[in-house]
C-alpha cells in the first residue's frame, strides 16, 4: 500500500489531530487541518460541478443534451481542483538544535 497517497477523512482524523494539537506538535496538527480544509473546499467545488453536469437544463427547464467535450471540460476542471490538494500536509521544519562542543 502506498501510504503517501492516503487522504484521511475528517471523521477519522479530527480527534487524533486535536490530541496532537493539545499534547504534541501544534504546527503538524495545524498543517494537516489546513490541508484537510483545502480538500473539503475542493470536494465542495467538485460536487457543485458534478451537480451542474447532472442537472443541466435549457431555458424551458428541459434536460440539455450536451456535447461530450463540454462535459469533459467541466469534469476536468473539478478534478484539477482536487489534484491541487496535497496528499498529506507538509511537515514543518525542525528547529536546529545547538550542541555544546567541548574545546579540547
């Protein structure tokens, strides 16, 4: 299984992310919540596009027979929004730890 392309859902990720935010590294939790918000927004736009395709009507309220190219363009635009969302949140940079060196 390719773990880099797994996209957790809000339902499975929210409670663990809140725990990480409260007890662990807040920047990791913030980054993942931001990525998931982008994903939710892209999914909403995709839903709107698919609804437009499924329910297209002419001025008289009749279903429109569209050309295949037009339908594909709407679907491709919606899919492009989803593809822009990263599969996982970028990990924040770790601060450099300064080490004390004994001069010999």
